[in-house]
């Protein structure tokens, strides 16, 4: 194989590895950012409260509890029973309990703004939580969009590298076909000074080409199954042409296998008169020799 093509393929592999590493880094960064966001949500920053705000929160919590309701009812009952059943000389708030109404009005007047202060603070907290949720959702949407953009860029790079790989493969295939054509041209395809096919076969037989592939039915398949195609080599091709009768045109192949010590001949016709099995056998030999010389 051409060293330039080897360098190009290795470069493509390196680029592929870099793209995979980039994708891993993108996923790791997204996981880290998500972990930081979750940590911030689990442990939000504590608000700094003044004494008045802390007092208002305590009053609101106590005023909105069953404990306050029960204590308040018990105090009212004791107040009423004491002022009703005790002697008139010791009564401090006789019926209709004007002092109790005044105390209740003062408690309500003071408690209402304190509870409103606490509610305002709670509204601020809720507003901050809503803003935090909005920012988290917005950040997640932006991250997803960024991930899509990065993945799209990686996909575009992947497609470009795939196109480059295909172009290299096409170049390799073209070189294989070119070598096949050159090998066919460089073979001894010429018109020999033989008048007949019989003379050519007899001369080759004297040179040791004793195996006749055409004498056995489906001999090409038998030989291909028994012996590897790569062990065969066409060392000579003799073409016989007859302008008056195209059906008598033929090609004589001198085939050898040094590995298995076989030398023989194979006769085939031209074009539409060629045998399909014979053509397949010859083309397989050409292909194997081309690949061997290419590697």
C-alpha cells in the first residue's frame, strides 16, 4: 500500500480519537455543571435577618399555631369567670368586659402588622425561589442548546471525515483497477507465430504444460476449490483471431502454480463466445495477482 495512503488513514484515526475525546469532555462538563447546580439548590445561601424580622417571624409562627389559640381561649374563659363569679368589690372588669375588649383590640392592632411583616418576608422568599427556578430552567435550556450545537459541530466534522475516508477508499480502488489494467497490458498478450491452436497446444505441451483444464467438466471450480487462486499465475496469453469467422476466435492461457507444481493450458473464446466459468476463473487470477502486487 502507498505510504501516503497509510499516513492519511492514520491521520483519520487520530482525528476520530480526538472527536471522541471532545465528546467525552462535553459530557463530563455538563455533568459537573449539573452537579454544581444541584449542590446550590440543596444548600442555598442563608438570609441575614435583623432582630425585628426574627421577632416578627416568631410572633407569626406563635400567632398562627394551636398553642396560641388554646392559651387565648383559656385566658378569656378565666377572665370572664373571674369577673362574673368574684365579689363585686374585687372585680376589675365587670360586664360587659370593656377592659377585655380594649386588650383584645390592642393585641389585634399590634399583631396584624407584625404578621404582615412576616408575610412580606415570606413573599420575598417565594419570589427569590421563583427567580431561582426560572434561572435554573433557563440555564438548563441554554446548556441543552449548547450541547446540541456542539454535537452538531461534531457530526459535521464526522461527516467531513467520512467523506475524506471515502475519497481515500475511492483512490485505493482506482489504483487497484489501474494496476489490474497495467498487469493485463504487461502480460504476454500477442499474436504468436502459430498457424493453429493445435500447434500452440503441442508446443506448450513440450514445455511441460500438460494439464488441460478444458478436459474436465467444471474444472475451474474443481481447481479453485482444491487449490487457492492466489497460487496460480498466467505467464503467457496467446490470441488467435479469425476475421472471416468470429466464432473461431480464441485465447490460449498458459497457467502455472509453482506451489503445487502444476502447469497447464486453458482455452476460452472472445466476447459472447467466452465461457462464464472460464472468465470467472481468469478474472479471479488477475484480481489476486493485482492485490498481491499492490500489497
